[in-house]
C-alpha cells in the first residue's frame, strides 16, 4: 500500500510526458533534465525518473547525461517495420476468425462500428481509443493470448504516430467505413476479402499518419 501514491505519481508523470511527446511540445532532439520536469509537474524526481524509464523502453527518449534526457528522432524505418509486424499479425488473425469454430463473438464491435453515420463518434481522442480497441478485440477473439500480447506491444510502440490518423474528420469517417466493411466480411466468414480489406486499411493508415506526422512536426518547429 505504501507504494501506491508513488506509482500513481509515476503514472501521472508518464501520461503528461507522453502527451508532451505526442503533441510535439517536446520535439525530437530536445534535451531536458529530470529536475526541470519534476519542477514543471510539481512532483519529486523519483516518479519522473520512473516515467522516463518507461518512455525509454517504448523508444521515445534516451539518457543523455546523468540527470539529462533527449527526445529520440522519429525513426520512420522502425515504424515501417512495426507496421509490417502489425500487418502480419492482423492478417493472420482475421483469416483465423473467418474459419474459427465456433464463430467469434464480435457483438461489442458491431454495436460501435455498425451504426448510422449520425451516431458515429467525432472526437479524435475517443475515435483513437475505439480504433485501438477494434483491432485488439479482433486479436483477442482468436483465443491466442500470446498473439494478442505481442500485438498490444506493437500498438504501444506506434501509438505516437498512429493516433494522428484521427485529426482530420474525413479520416474518422473513412475509419468507420473501413472497420464496418472488415467486420461485416469477418462475420460473413470470407477470409480472402477480409484480408484484402484489412491490408488496404492498414496501408492507407500508415501512409496518412506519416504524412500528418511530418506536417505536424514541421508546424511545431516553425512555432518553436
């Protein structure tokens, strides 16, 4: 029990720092110290250090000096490789779902994605969470816990750019349309069509987030 407040502070520091990275308030190449962050967040250095080690494991920052850190450059080659891993895992999952016996229960996804356009979410942050949930539920529905765990790890590592896919209203609408098509095809148990639709969905998303990320980064540098 005595560790709970410290862990909560570390989680809070992690969330704040991650948001700074995701919103490009901390830019690739920026340097800062644990002391500076602790003062800004109003906490001690211990939870800040715990948060930074977590971000380091996720590939966002690195130790620069004894008390200093640096934001790592965006490595698009690495993101391409992670998207390739994501593609392999998801295509294997939908193929399995289309032939799985008994048929997977995807009712939760149907209530979210098979809705009228007027009932669709429009908040980018909400849609980003729902999008992650869509793909993770598909993985979990295979019943393979290790597959779902590996996929979750990949999702965590590409979140910094993937979430930007929902900053444009048209991308939100396309996501709803594409998820609905994928879901209907899986429910109809048509593996070839499901694979084709999912492949196109992931490739389009990857191209869009790269373009948006570069644009947002350029804007942040101009303002800074």
